[in-house]
C-alpha cells in the first residue's frame, strides 16, 4: 500500500516548477490530485505527463488574484471528491524592483496573489477539514519571508504575512486534528525569477544567477513530501543559502552586513 493511497491532494501553482513536481510525486504515491494554476493549457500538459495515472489528476484552473469565485470552486471539488486531505498552496509571484520605484498598485497586486489568494483558498477549504476532523494545509513562504532582501520588498512582506496567519491556523485548529506547515524555499531552479514583476509590472524575463545554482524542483518536491510525512511545521528547502536563516536569527548584525553585500538579482 502506498503512503498516500486514496488521499485527495490539492496543489496550486501546479503547472510548473515545484508545484508540477509535487503533482508527479503525489500521483506516484497513490494520491488523487487537484491541480490548479492560472495556466489551463499547461495544467493539461502536466495531467498528460502523468501517463497511466492521469485519470487521478483533476485540472481546476483559477487565478489567485481573483478570489471572488474561490468558495464555489471549493464546494464543487468537495462535491466531486468528498474531501480534501492536503492543501498545498504553492502558487505565487516574485518581484524585482526597489521600494522607491515600486508603485503602490504593484505592492497590492503581489500581496493579493501571494497572501490574499492563499488565505482565501485556505479559508474556503478549512470548514470542510474541520467537519472531517483531519487535514494538512501548507503555505509556501521563502527565506526572504524570514528577512528583508533587496528588490523584494513586496514579495518579502507578502511571505512574512503568511507565517503569522499559518502559525495561528495551527494553534486554533490542532484540536480538530488539522495540521499546518510553512514551506521555506531558498534557491530552487524554477521559473519564478522569469515571472517576477519589475517596477512596471512586466515580467523580469530571466533566471537569476544565484537561482540557477539552486536545487532542482524535483529535489524540492522530495524534501516537501518528507516534511509532510514528518509533520514539520516549517519545511526548509534548499542548500547552503539556508544558513542565512541561522545567521539572521542568532547574529543579526552579521546578517545586515552580509545582506548589504549580496547581489540581489
């Protein structure tokens, strides 16, 4: 018997990167996956890539920046699947612009996708998990969700907000046997820097040098699933760059000296 046999797993950001690799991993482990992103054609490609297991992938496209219809989307999926065992909020967007050149509307857009989109889906799924007295909800933060970083002010703020929300989620709902975790990636070779928004809201369009040296999204997915199995409330994903979390916590003065020297792109 596979570990996730019969489980229903909902993954946002499932059309590429870490989210896509998580779809493949969960499918191989026996789960049925609800795969979501705002790219419907790419979701269908992910489904077809699952081959003989593609019948266990449900493509449910929606845009995290538009939360108006999320309640109805969740109710529809519950009617079809009966339950949600795991919700992995992987979808999001990054930024490449200084505070000075970032207009307020762009701060709002990034916060709308990364924070409000994530908590809207979480709030819609939570009552059903409370009713079934089980579930595990995960959000994706970043190492810059634990500290500030150049060119990422809105991104960092949106990710730091998730920590407060999901820690509270855990405290309030552990009595219902509902678990909550925050995924904290460092450098992973995905398209996140390609799609990061510049000061005018256009895509950055290239992979950052540091990110190009990161771990593969396949490896990231393995680490995340291992963290889920171990019920870790914070799942660190990356390599040597994760030492910055330790330095920020225990040697803040050193952190600020180092952060000022880091090439931000």
